[in-house]
């Protein structure tokens, strides 16, 4: 009967634990703040609370003697938080780079069914039909703000490893491209001149590949090209080389066709009109999307994979860290069992003991979480990496360790601390006073 | 060996602690098993046992530029080249864009150059005889439940047919298996006839994506590669010829430095693990101080005490590590299935096991070193007196 009771108690404890974790993961920042204030009030103004505080004080003041064991909790949790935050920062950085590239008031037109620019072809007669469609904004000279673009991939040696080539995207753009994407700014040199074999290079591409400095010559499609400028766009265009559509098309023997048309809309609301007009046109078989939608879709898959991998790795590491914390805290309780039993004997109830052990563990966990987050932030915030994007070429992006991610990390740390502290805390409170006092 | 039962008994004298430590070790090596499998899968293209005698010739400027078909006979004429096959990227997808199918349009002799693609002679003949025939890897067949005799419509993301239709019909005439040691992902391939592809596609250009050149002697790879590139020097279709291994390695590298990411994660994990098990071992030895002193009193030498503590920590690591790797081997297929193809965890190879066991032993020795040293230097009188 007694065994059954203790089994029931453990079972209840596990259920309580799961419930707490589920609530905790959904808790917004404000609710955590309220909880914290309640806890502080309880500690300061009730008798039990003050008892808890004094027991916690004893625990914390003896931490120094158990520095090796306590650092297992701190370092273990710092490791979990560090890896988790770094992986999520990678996913977020990639997603942010691509999402910034798009906006709701520009639209991109591709051949029907061709997911990415690289696979698309639009014939010359289609281009003007698209540019003249309703909803397209016009520049001061009355011409539609539309750029017929071509996107090809070239092999260039990377700076990190000059013996290995990587793919770089070369975008042929129309005259209106600069007005279409006002965020693209020349920071060095000048724009290319239409008709000449000149290129401007995005900052990310320049940093990543060998021989793209302004003034350098490079061979593309068997011809000499000159780099005449460097631009900054702060989005995925930074990984590209830009030239004139017709010159690029001629070099890559694409005739007068293009691969995509990007247009500026008169307003985000004009998109529906624009799309309906193109889809209704019997001469065209195209897919129309806002550039935001297009680039978001391109980042979706990879971001999802990174997130799944990051969370899986994080969960496995967290389980390891929980058991490390359990180990440490059980040992700490065992070492202090006489002291805890004395407290119980002179009238302290179970609750202050439970809460004080939990507080101690969670304090260590918090320390670990902050440490892990801080180290990740120092190393990885703004760290530049690149991967193969959906146009079969390198996309340069930066890790983004945002406050929201750091908060996620701290939440994980606290959850690990809670699980790792709860069982030892309950054991401490259940310690039979007489046997514990007789020990030693 | 004769002390094994003693070591075992000390290891499990404090059951809770050993159990908790074991779980941490299991988790660390579970992670190691999965991540190392991913890393080796990315490396496999460049470490495949087959293909040492193959070169890949692509356009020098870009992977998307095609080469003239006329080059085939000229490459075949280069001394040292045994035969030349060619292929083109088809970019197929099945029903919806997320069902991407690795599909190549290949020349008639492509299968001869890839002996690791094992197809029964009857199915091979059927493939040769069927214009719209296709042969597929067994993993791909399993994924969609395709069987020989099925008619499969594939959409090409790039090439429409002459009539503007982007859906291409195929007859599955063969399912091939892949020999051991072949590059990862080969059993996912969908191979169709280049001839059918070239005749029916709207941009028919008699062009090929890349050539695969089989060498008479792998030692000659460098010289032959240079000779092939010399054929088209200064033309409008200059080529770049490299070994198949270098070609796939450069691809894997473009995705990102997987090795670095895996290395960084495992570094963090193992650092924590060393701290954690080190703490456990230190505790275990500390509370046994008087026992160790008794053992030394009754005649155990200092060296054997050192050996026993080291053996205990190595045993602890091996126990947890092997369980963890075993769990990884079991879980990898489950994760792959559960993620619906989003994450593809390959099965663990012998290399991962060997590396894992090496790491367990090493970590065991590292964490055992300090407590073992302390146990060896133990002064009997002080220890028995409890000083």
C-alpha cells in the first residue's frame, strides 16, 4: 500500500511537470514578469517565504564548496542554450535576408510552373505585355517601372578556398532596375553602362569570391568583363553580380528572351488587378506573385530544416543536461541531508525546502542560460555564412542573434533547471527526519 | 580482466548516480551518431569507392551552360579515355514541387560507365528498347511505391515538350540496386533517355549538360583532364574537367561547411560531457577513499589501483556510448520517416562506430586520469585515518 502511494505521488509529480513545461513554453514575457513579482512578494512578506529565503541563502552560500559540481549545471545548460540559439540564429538570418529582398509593392512574373528564376523563360513579346499591364507604376518619364531580368550562374573561385569554385548568380537587369529597388546603392565606382560588358558587384559577393574588386577584369562565358562598381542592398541581391540584361543574354546566348519581369506596383492593393490582368491574358502563361511572397517561399524549406535540426539537437542536449543537473542536485541534497533534517526538526515545513532547492537550481540554470546566450551573441551575431539558394547559386547571409532568440534560450535554460531541480527538491522534503539525523 | 567484476561492482555501487550519468552519456553519443552520419553522407560523394576512374567534364564558366554534343567523339579520341557518356539535368518533379526527383537524361552507354548501378540484363534490354522508358533507383521506387510497368508522368521544372506540355510521360522499365560504397543518393536517381529528351523538348539543341569520361588508368587522371580541356580552349564552350570525387566535393561544400557545424556542436557537447562525467568520477573516488586505502593495505599495487579507476571510467563511457550509438542507429530511420522527407538521416557507417568508440575511450581516459592519479598517490595511513 505504501509503495503504491509513493508510486502515485511520483506519477502525479511527472504529470505536474509536463503541465508546467507546456504552460511555460507558451508563457509570454509579461506573464513571466507577473510570476516573478508574485514570487518576490511571497518571499518577502509571508512567513513561509522568509523561511524559504533563509534556506536558499544557506544553499547559495555553500555553493563555493561545490563549485565543480555546480559548474556542471551551468556549463551543461550554457552548451544547450548556445547550440540552440546559434542554430536558430542561422535559420532566422537566412530567412531575414531573403524576406527583406521582397516587398508587397513589387511583383515578379515567371513562366508558369517554374518555382525559381533559373528555370523560367519569358519570350520577348511577352515582356512588353507584362510591363504595360494595369497596376504597374510609371516613372517620371512615363515609362513603366518594370525590369526584364535574366539570371545565370557562373563559377568563380571562393576566397576561403581558391582551389574550389562556387556558383555566383549573375543578374542581367533592365534600365528601370535602380528605380525599382531604391535600396540598392552604389558605394564604390559607378553603375554599368548598358551595351558594355560591365558589371557591378554586390558587397557579399565581393567579400566571398576572388577577383571581384572594382577595376578587375574577369572572364565570363568566354568574354572579358570589367567590374565597374560595388553596391550594397542589405538583402539577397548582395550576393549577386549585376549587368545589363541584353548584354548578359547575348553572352549566354539567350537571344532576346528574359527569365523574369519585376515591376513596381502603384500600390500594394494594385497587385490583385495586375495579377488578374496577366492571368486573363491569353498570350501569357505565367505565375505572378509579390516579391515578398516569392522570396519568403524560397527561404521556407531551408529555414524549416534548420529549425527542425536545431530543435532536435537542442532537445537531445537538453535531456543530457537535465540528467547532469539531477545528478548534481541529488549529490548536493545528500551532502546537506543532516542540515535539511535539522531544519525540519526545528519546525520548517516541506514547502520552503522544496522551493529553496528549486530556486538554487534555477539560479544556476539562469546563469548557464545567460552565459550560453552571451557567448553565442559574441561569436555569432553578424557572423557571415553562405549556402546554395534556390537559384543554384550562393546566397550570403548573416546569423541574427535577436533578443527574442536569447529569450527563447533563457526559457529553455529555466525549464531544464526546473526539471533538474524538482525531483531532488521533493526528495529533500520527503527525507525522514529521524533517519537523516542519525546518519553521519 | 580478472578485476572486471570488482570494477563492475564499484561502478554500480551508487546506482542512481551511475544511471543519471549514463543517460547523459547516451544522449551525447546519440547526437554524435546522428550528426556524424550526416557528415559522412555529405563526404560520401568525394569518398566513394567507385568512380576513381571517372572524370566529369562541365562548362568552365557555369554548371548551367551546356556543351555541344559534337564534343563526345573528340573527347573519346583523347588518349587514355576508355569511353565517354553524357547526361543532362531534367529537373523533374512528381505531381507537386515538393516531390523533387533527381532525374537525368542519359546517353545509351551511361549505365556501362556506372557499374555500381546494378540492373538485371532483361531490364537493361527493356530500357534500351523503350523510347520513353526510365530506370529508377530502389529507394526512389520505395518512396512513391512505383513498380516496373507503371506509367509515371513527371513534370520538368525547366523543359517543356514541343507541344508546350510540361508533363512528360515515362514507362518504368527497370529498378536498379546500388552496389555498396557508391555515392550517397544514387539509389534516388531517375534515369531517362537523352535521345527522347532531346527530340521531344521544345528547346532541342543537341546539347548536353556534362560528360562523364571513363579512364583506362586512374593514375592518368590529371594528364587526361588537361588534354580534354585543351580540346575546347579559346572556343565559346571551354570546359573544366575534374575527377568525379572533386566534382561532388565542390557541390557538398557549396551547401555549407557541414563538417564545421557538426564539429562545433559536438565540441560543445563533449566539453560538457567531460565536465559531467569527470565530476561523477571524482565523486566516486572521493567517497571510496578508505576502501581504496584498504585495498592498497592488503596488497594491491598503486599501478593496479590506477588501472582500475581508469578502467571504471572507460567502462562507464563505453557502456553509455555504445547504447547511445545503438539508439542513434535505431532512431535515424524513424526521424527520416517522421519528418516526411524534410530531414534525411542516412544510416550510420562502420566509420562512425569506430570514431565513436575511439572517442569514448579517449574521453574515458581523460575524465578518469585525475581521480585515478589521486587514487594511486593515496597515502594509506592518511586515508585510513580519514585525513
